[in-house]
C-alpha cells in the first residue's frame, strides 16, 4: 500500500461511470466500454517516480462489438491515474478459478473512509472519492489520485 498526503477530489478527465457504484461500463471518448462481458484485465503498472498508475484491458481478437458500443474497434483501453496518493491491491480468493482474475465485477466511486457505507447514488461537486475496481475473484484495486483519463488502444 502506498499512502501519501490527502488529495482533493479526483478528476475523471474524459469519461464517467455509467453508474456511481456497481458499474461495469465506462462512458467516454465517444463510446461505452463494457469491462465485464468481453474485456480482459491484463494488468497494472505503477510508476512511482511519476506517481502514475495504469490499469489495462484488452478485448479478445475476432469478437464483434466486444465493448458493447457499435463502431468501437479498439483492441483495448487503459485508465491512466496521475498524481496517485493511494493505491491498494487486495489478494484474490483462491477458491475462484484464475480466469476470474481478469473479469471486472464492478467499478465504483468510494468514500475515502473505510466505513461500512462507502457508496452513494450521487456525489457533490468537490466531494473526494477513490475509484474501486472489484473483480470476480474478490480482488480489489482501490486508487486515489489527482486525475484519471481513459485511453483507447488501437
């Protein structure tokens, strides 16, 4: 776990979640990006010298409309977090097959506190949050950063 000084609210640069909690779809750069149905999570790269984290997904070859958005022929996408102040990865539950490590169960905005009620139906402008990515194998990646942008992979 990397924990630095508290940051102001993370800015979602060019996308949003289709719901503030329990989402599996990002909406941005002209498309919907379903990260559950077809896309496989391929990994995370943390660059500490730049306080940057990259999470990347790839669509399988030969799938028609793998992102759930007609016309989106991207091979993959990534979320690029800049100014990372908190980054935590939990262990996976080994009871699940390893293939479940690649499948997103939900993406949510989560309050900074580790309380029982971390999710909300709406967020006020300027209200800080972390982005929480949960996988089918119970693994969780939680990030707090200054900003995060969605990038298309050709």
